[in-house]
């Protein structure tokens, strides 16, 4: 039986998605105590082929599959699909991110899954949604990002659109999917019935460009790439420092700008009609930004950070991952969590977001190998005895694997 703790204790989630958005959604729910049973194909989730590896082990999978029970089921086999249908009948939430129509083709549509479990919440993640002319298109996060308008705004104006070096749109969609699942559970608590949550990659990315929608609708303005500057929010830019690095300063509020001007030794700027208000500063950003840049370029980064923090002006150097590991605030906030692992010895993974004061989430264990929990889950959830599990294994409908063996002990100085 599960011993999960957290506000979602008692909820069972069946995660049959792959790649990033589905597993990210499941990871969020698992962090807060849901019993998440992750179904992987015999070859393992595609996440296991992404990012870096140590000794053949995917470090990304160890993090994003944390807190989950890992089972291996072949959904191409009818016996495997029957296992998943039976697990869904005993679950509160099913998370999937196959192309629309795939579950129906397998005889696992919501009409089927909810027949024996009317309270089931089915979270469906796809590139373009369960309806509409693009529903059958293949989609990855970056493709949804390209269609959403977000990619058009990313990067410098004199270069092609850039991308961030992480699966941003998948992760945002996973968050929306988890939020949708929780709203559906709240509704179920009142109505007793579940529903379908339709989360899409392109809509999740599109939701991040909210201010540009109304501007185009009313004024016909097509927003363009602006580099490190945020237009109509001035000053809000990246500025050079005397030591060759950069600092980002955000001081668009009138009071904050006055503090920045004082820190610069130019308090008169806060009374200048060109810069007195936020709207005026945005209209004159091409003259204001160079003055700020000239000031920052005359000081080293450490001096600037200290002066701006002392003045109450939001500012920061651009952290890389090494800076994050050295920073005391990340550790103090438990955002870098060191976890033991039988193969890796230990692994540092990111902590839980957000922080709850009464029922916080936690990282309880890292993600292991595909199928390591198959036998236990089928026994505990479906009541199958060893002979029944063996029969499924012989049919190659499921795979049972042993957890990773502990790493050999090392002797200091050896």
C-alpha cells in the first residue's frame, strides 16, 4: 500500500503519457502526495533518451520520474491494454499525451474508461487539442511554441527566433494539466462525476503572450522580438558591467525608478518630465537606457548588485547552473535536494514548487528502472497473484524488473 504524504494523499493517478508534458504533470501530482503509477512501454519512456546519462542511466528520468511507481506494460497488446483499463477503473486520474484518437483506437476512450468509474478524471495532453482542424497533427512542445506566437517573440530583433534550452512549453502544459486535474477533482467532490481535461501545447504557450492579443485586436500591433528589453516597461533591460558581465535591472514603477536614479547619483532624472512616469519612460526608453548602461558599465557587477539591493531596486546577475549550486538561497529554500540512489550514490534534483505551510510536498525517492514496480502494483491494486503476473509476463503484456542494485561500497583513500 502507498505511504505517500501531502495534500493529494489518497488520490491515485495513472500516468500513461510519454516524453515531457505528461510525465511533468504526473511529477507535480506525485510531489504533493498522489500515488502516481507510471506506465512505460517495454523500451522505456522517451524521456530516458533525453539529456545526460551516467553509466547508461538517464539523469532526467531519475528526476522527472521521482516519487512514482514504475510499471512496464505493452499497450500494443490487448492483454496490456486490459491491464491499463483495470488500473484506470481503480484510479482517480488518468494522464495521457498520445495523439488524439489513439486511446479510442485502443478501446480506452473516456466512454470506456468511465463506464466502470464515472468519477474518473481523464487528463488529455496533445499538441493541438481533441477538437479542431489541427487535432490530428503531430506536435511537440517546440512546435506548439512556434504556432503560439511565443517563439516569434523570443530572441534578438536582428536574428531568427531563438529558443530556451529546456522543454518550456511541455512543462507549462504539464502545469496547466495538473491544475485542470485538480479543478476537475474539486468538481467531482460536488457532483460525483469526473470529466475530461483537454490541455494543449500550443494553447499553453499562447497563454503566455496575453498582453499582445488585445494590442493586436484593438490597434493592429504585431509584437516583435525585443532582445533583453521588455517594451513598454522601462527600465527593464540587461545592462553591461565594468567587469565584462551583465546585470538585469527592473525599475518600471515610479518609486523604484526614483531609487534607481538616486543610486546612480542622478536623482534629478526622477523629476524629469521625460522619465517621471512609467508611460513617459517607455516613450523615452531609447534615451534612458543608454544613461543607465553608461552607469553600470563604470562599475563591477558585485558593486552594482550591492548598491542596487541596498537601494531596494530589483536587479540580478544572470545565473547559470553553477551559480545556482553556489547560491545559499537555493539551499535555504530546499530547491536543491540531495537524494540517495542505489546506482548513482546520490543525485541532486530540484525541489518542490510551490511551498505549502501545512501540507508540503516532498521528494521521497528518485525514478528507477522501467517495470521495477510492476509486480507490486498488479498485486496491490488489481489483486493479481504471482501466477497471474507470470502469465502476463509470458504473454509479454507486462515486464517485471528488479530495482537497481546498490552501488558497491567505496573505501575512502582506496
